C-alpha cells in the first residue's frame, strides 16, 4: 500500500531528524537509505498499520546481522544471462 509506505517513511524520517541521525553528510542514513529500510518492512508486513510498521522496524533492525547488506527483494540467479548476480 503506497499510502501506508509514505506515512511510515515520513514517521521514520521525523524520528531520525529529531534524534539528529538523518544526514548523509554526517555519515548517517540519508533519504534513500531510510526509504529502502521502510520498503523492506512494508514488504514483510503488507497488511500492517503504522504502529505495526514502527514496532516491526525497530525489532527487525535491532536483530539484523549488520553489516550484511540489506536486500529489499530476493536476488535470483539467471543462468541464461551468462553472468551471476
């Protein structure tokens, strides 16, 4: 749901700005990084409301095996392209 994603992203950005951790220039996540994190949560919980997305975000990010790259979707191997992804 695009509307719930946008609202969730706005809340995440507001949370990050109020804590001073929203800035690429200072080494923190910037706009696209927060959008990718929000998209992952919205894909994992497609029927969730804002409260569920916020709770799931913090639970998932605390347990995430950093610094492993975060993928929004699964990467699939395509053998007919003659190169691996």
